[in-house]
C-alpha cells in the first residue's frame, strides 16, 4: 500500500447511514405488539409519598397499567458494587430528589401514556430539601477509586509556610447535565424468563449484569443491544432506574415496552456532573518553582450514594511539586446521584488548578506559559513513575506558535479592538488513560475479508471506522476489507466505553488479535484455508504496564473579546495542541478534540443547572434555559495533533483522546477573561453579570 | 411531553373562526404559527380545550404598504417579512428586530400577528410596534373590527386587550418617515434566545437639527414593553453628550425582574447601556436622513 | 380524529390522526420515517427539522393535521436517484457529524440555508443554523461541510452513490 492506513483520515464507514437518517437509535426501533411507558417523576426533592390516586389515569384511553409502589413487581434496587447506584424502582415511598421516578404509565401509544402520566395524582409529605453545597452533611468518603480521601507527599504545610510567594483561592464549578442530543431510551421485551433490552448505553454488559442482579436471573438470560448511541458523555455509562422500570413495565403489561426519557427528565435520575468548591493553595519560589500545592475539594453527592468528583487528580499528577496535599470531602444533598461527565475530575480540577497557576503567574510577573515550563515534570510527580510518553512541551510550543502567544502584551486590560477588551489566556490539558480487559473475536474468511467482533458501542467516536483501520494496518490489507461488529451482549465482552479507555482497551485487543492472525497467515504462506481462521482472545494489561503512568496531554490557548459595558464574553480564537499518543484516524481524533474544547468553552460560559433553594427543584430543566452553545456562539477552533507512538501505554500505542480536550479549556477562557478585563472569575460559568461591576 | 387532548377546528373562513371563538370563549386558543403555543402545550404549560387553527384562512398572509403604514396580515410569517426587501425598507426598525426573533426555522413558521397576540414581555415584535406607535386590528363576530393602539394593546405578561372572542387579523407598522432614524439593540445570553433586555428607539429630527420626537422602548424589564417617558427631550438639539442622561432617564422608572437569565441589577445596567447605544444609532441615522433631505 | 392527506418525500399518504399528534411523531411513528429525531420538544434543538413546502420548520411545533395538503420532505427524501445530496456528501466527507443524532435536522436546515443564501460566509453559516444544536462536533466541521456543499452545488460535482453504502451496524 502506498498510503499508511493507520492514522489516515478515513471517512466514517457509518457516515452514509447517518447522513441519510437510516441508522437506528434505540427509540427508532419498533417491536410488534410494543406499548409505551412514561415515567411520572416526583415534584418534590425531599419527603415521602403519602398517597397516589391513579384512578383517573387508569381509566384514560389506551391505558394498560399504572405502575406505582403498590403494584410494582418486587425487585432488588440495591447497588451491585461501589461504582453502581441505588435505583428508584417504586419499591418504597421515600423521595430523595427532584424528578425521582414515582410511577410509570403504560399505554398503547406514546401520547396516551404521556397523558395518563399527567393524570396520576401524587400527594406528598414534604420535608425541607437541602441542595446548597454548603448546607449538606459533610463526610470523608471511604475511598476514591481505591485511594484514600486524604493524601499527601512531602511536607506540604512546612513548604507552604516557607514559600516566598503563596496564594490560596476558592474556585467553584456548578452542577452540569450531560444532555447528549439523544435522550435515554429503553425497549424491553420478555420472552418467558428471557429478557431482550435495547438501550442507549455506553456498556451493554453493564446493563446485562445490573438487570441480572435486579431481577435475580442469570445474565445469560438477558440480551442487551445498544443500537447507535446518540452521544453520551458519561450519562449512559450506568444503568439508571428507567432501564429496569421498562422491563418491569413490560412484565406488568405482558407486552414489549418502549420507554423514552424526555428532555426535562434528563435532569432527573440519569446523572450529572456534581458541583464543586475547590480550595487551591500554591507556594512558590520567586522564580516560579512550585514548592507546595494543596487542593481541597468539597463536592456533592446524593442521599444514598458516595460519588466523588476526583478533581484532585489534575493537581496531583501534573507539575513537578515535591510537597502536596489533597482532600476530598462530600456533602450529602437532595439531588440525584452525580456521575462521570466528560473528563471527570480533570475537567473541574483543571479549572481550579490552571486558574490558580494563572493567578500565580501574575503575582510573580512570569509569563503563564513560562511558569508551566518551569514546573514541567519528567515523571509522574506522585508515583515517581516515568510517563509512558509525554509530548507536552511540543504541545505548548506548537499551540503557542500557532496562536501567536509571544506577541501578547502581558499587561492586564491592555488590548482592545474597537470598544471590546481583548485578552488571551492559556492552560494545560491532562487526562489519565486507562486500559481494561477486553475480548475480541477475529475471523478471516478464505477470500481474505476480515470480521472483527467486540461488544463495545458507537457513540460518535468512530468505533466501526477506527478499529478496522487498526486491524488492516497489521494485516496489511485495505481497511474496507475489515468489518467491525459491535453493540450487543452476544459478542465478546468489552469494557465500558468511557474513561478514555476504549482506544487502549478495544484497540489493544484488536492489535493483539490481528498480530496473532498475521502469524497464522504467515504460517499458511499468506493464504487463509477454505474455512478461514478465527482468533478469539481476552486481552488484559500486563503487570509491567503499571510501571509507567499513561496520560494524554495538551495545551489550550484562548482569545476572548469582552464587551466592557454589557459583560458579554465571546471566544474569538482557540488553539489546542494535543499529545494523544498514536492517532488511529486523524479525522475522528481531531473531531474529538474540537468537541472537547467546545465543551470547555461551554463550561466556562454557559452550563449551569440551577436549583430553587426552597423547593430543591431544578429551575432550568430544558434546552431553552439550560444553555449549551449554538454554532453562532463558537469561534474557529484550531486543533494540532502532536502524534507519536507510545510504546509503553498499550499495544495500540494510543492514549485516550475523548476527554483531554475539555480538561483545561475552561480555565484558558477564564484566564483570557482576566487578561482582558482584570476581573478574576472563580465561579463558573462566567455570566455577563459577573463582569459588570 | 406531548399535548393534552383538545378539540381541533380548522375553519376555512374568518367568519367561521370568529364564530368558534364566540362559542368557546376562554377555552379556545388561536393557533397560527404555533412557535410559542405548541412548545407551551408540549410542556403542558398551556392546555387549551379547543384549538382554532387559522392557517387555512384564505385572506391571511398579506403584507402591503398603504397610507404610510406597512400592513401585515394575520398569517404573514416572520420570515415572509424578512424576505421582502420592500417591507424591510419601509419599516427599518422591523428589519433590525426580525433577525433577533427566535431561529430561522421558527421564523419560517411563526407569524408577526401571533407574536403580538402572545405578548411575551421580552419579545421583539411587541416592542417594535409600541415604539413605532402602530396599531393592532382585532375582529370579533359580535362587534366587528376595532383598531387597538399598540400602547394600549399589551397589558401584562402574556395578557393583551384582546377579548376572548377576538382575533388579531392584522397589524399596522408606521412606515419610515422623513427625518426619522431607528435602532434596535438586544442582548441575549446565547444566540437566538429570548432577549434579557431589548431596546427599540426612533428619533425624529427637524431640518434644523431639533429633535421633534424621541421614542424609546425597553423589552424584558417589565411585564410588557415599556415606553420610556422622554418628551422632556423633544424640542431640543441633541448631541452625543446628552445621550447618557437620556439613557438614564429612560431607565429611571423601570423595576426589572430578577430571574435565571439575569438579576434586576444586571438588567438595569444592561438597559442603560443598550438604551445609549440605540439612541446613538437612531440619532445618527436620523441625521443621515435629514442630510438626505437637505440635498 | 382528523383525516390528513399529506405528501411526504413525494409519496401521498392519508391517515386518521389525533389532532394533538405532532408532525414529528406522525413521521416517526405513523410513517416509520425515524430519520427525523426528537431532542427537546421546546423548539430549542432543531433535531426534528423538516422541510414543509420546501421551507425548514421544527416538526415538534407543527401538528400533523396542520401539514395536511402540504408537502413534507424529511432526511429520507433528501438526495435522489440513488445519490447522496451534496450536503449529505459534505457532512460525511468533512466529518460534520459524530454520533449522528443531530445530523438529519442539521442537514435539512443547511439545505434551507443554502436555498436562501447560496454562498454564505462562515459567520452567516454559524448564525444561519443557530437553531440546530450539536453536542459532539464543536461545530467547526459542520461549517466546513456547509462551505464544501455550497462549492459543490455551484460546481455541480458528481456524488457518491447510495448503493456504495457499506453494511455497517449494530445487530
């Protein structure tokens, strides 16, 4: 082949299906005899259900059943492991948060079910809710992903006390809801004791195991299909209450049931990024060398779970800091369970840490980029392990050059364009890459065509395009001769498509299988036998992989214009350069970075779930008041990929690229706003009223 | 989120539509473009028992210039107006306001008269018609036609002077006059969203430079479009230096609400600023218009 | 119930519908044209955009009964004689999509944008389709796709055939 296959910007193989509307998402599926379920959600955030009157709903046209705590099948709503959550499956009368499921209406048509849901009358004994971070009961969680909730290295207190320059500030990030364009949806069908589930999920096997535990049946009796997933960003990583509710409704109705979560319900029980309050302390020498960093995080969790937003990971694992202390405290609130959202931990932690670094740069009179370079770490500062690869220096250089950083006037409020104040800011991006065990089956037919099977999913990342590319590269065949089958539990088990691990996990398994297939081919003189070859293997990270720390890195540079009279911020230019290890497809990879940066801009300027203090209800549970950016709010964004192999990360040589783009980008915008205006905004989002003094 | 059931009528004549309204009174809602009503019904914020869909009335989509005014028929879509250079030229304030109304798709469907009848206090078209001192034509089967001055039409949040049996059959926007200048300014949190504050301004200059009229309206600061009392500044030659004072006077008696989109304090600051910008631009365009006259 | 006679993608249909049935649900549930998606129900997201007599509207704000006697074009009716429409081709080639959920509505809106402005600037593209939200792409590639489609439509470039579509999918 003249052109290398790997990394080539191949068009998505499923592109034609997506541009013609032929690809089916979960809610697009129709099963004969199917009826519709609509969840009735609570209108209070704390209390008990005193009484439910479903008589009007039951007699509405087309209604098959109204499922309430009184008649719901008895199931096990408990969590199956620490990362799971308690589900709300109509097993009791307690209400812990706004929009908790309290009943389900089942009817012949979606309109009838929706109408019946509105006729269900629920009376509550209301108790005052707590939704303010400051007011919740505080506690230290038992552990954060296997690590203690408090941790230090060196002597942070002494070093902080002795530092020539110190800074301690509090940064706040709000509750944010994922809001992928496709809302959650589930179709459930019982055939005897066997259950088939269509679900918008990032992990078919997770759904399978959770339902097996909930219903007390063998996982093998449950088949889960994830058709194409219309975006997820973390909220489709867990099995939430509506999935078993759909199955329970199907059992009650004796018919297949489709349950589509509405947009306002997307603010209910399907997870969100928790609000945080982060105190960052920096102690530095006059030359900018960091002597001590402290990072103390308070984040929210629900009444029945312990979810920790691991913001500290960013400050812990990036700069060469000998003395470091962190703590994670949780505040129990009447909210639904928080969960992972794109770049969990690093996205919020980078806003605090990279804002603090910017503040330090001005306090010391050192260029913000130079300050980062002076604290560049060759090794993971916490574990002391070498990085599997690190091209952050190259990222800084490439992005700074493209942005024209050296021409910047370092003085605050020094630049204007017409009546607009212009500022620029930068921040570092960093995000850990993971790898989990993954099984693939690879078949080469006599004609040389290859089928790769793996039960991962496609949520926009390019799964059916990228993994054939990887296999084709090794097998030295054109990628169009490799087909990738994915999206159901009949296929070999894949880990959750989240946490920047799919390239590392699925990609590595594909690489290992393709290498083995290549050996088979060589041993057969390059020609498969009449019945072809098949390789099936489970790939796991070997122990020696733990000798290195694997992180994706990047550098963000943002320019903003601020209207000094109205307080409006417009990002006018954005350049990001990223080290994502080996790039499997330049087109899909670049798009992941673009999307991530725009999530950061959105986090900086728009997204903010607002609770009513008295009722504990969410006040902006729709896309007209929960703001995500429109096309007109976004500037030209330039992405530079600093590609290169990573021999120690994993066999695919790839680091996670889906999340690194959002890590640090909000801070870059906030830092640019400070440079433009001299106003430091430490609580996101940066709304115009905060800039009008 | 789907609407509750309702009875649907699709009259083929205005008389039939008016008879339905007379029959059903406040149970009935007129459906024109539906860009505010249908989302409200989807969210169950509105649950009319009867829908009178006027989209098939024959007379309805007229846009015409007559007697110094632009007359917009009840079914003229916002995008129809936007696509009609003659109309935009006749009413420059509308030309400036229309691109702020929703999105392209919603303007394709949404009607001018429907937006007026909906009376959202932060909507652009009600503000424009109040500042232009236009009028709304209402008709009922019992009392026939009456014209309601825009200043009297809007009463409060989503409340107008329309009776239950009345329908807006047209609106009249005074056309550009000699010596007048117009400006529309708006600020929304995100592109295409409802205004946090909007300002419409019309200034008339005599050939000698004296301002004979200064009209300035504010949207998003009260329960209806707020016309600032600025008669004190008429009959004077206005310079750029006077404008901060006029802007301050324009917002002096507003008591803007605080909500998710902005605090009262921020709305007031925004209103002052946008008022000054609108005054500046309206005055400049009036001067250009006067210079044009002088030549 | 109301009888609607409606032309969708060039075919005539006649159905009895409840008045409250939204056009988007008529298209999806009655006709099985599931390429038109539901994203919000508040006319905020644009995922349900279709052409009504050639003009883009959000089909979650129109009742099916209102579309009677009119012609509706959904994403399934875009492109003809087996070939992708240049806008579809451009969204694919320029990677104006990721998860694909907003894509049908986005493409329909962009076609209407070029109908009224065949040669838009980047700023006009961004403002012209501000009624369509995308959560994945960061919009940059969508702007490139519209630009490419505008150029292709002017040059009338040959397009890839739908017959070339590779069989891909979750089973």
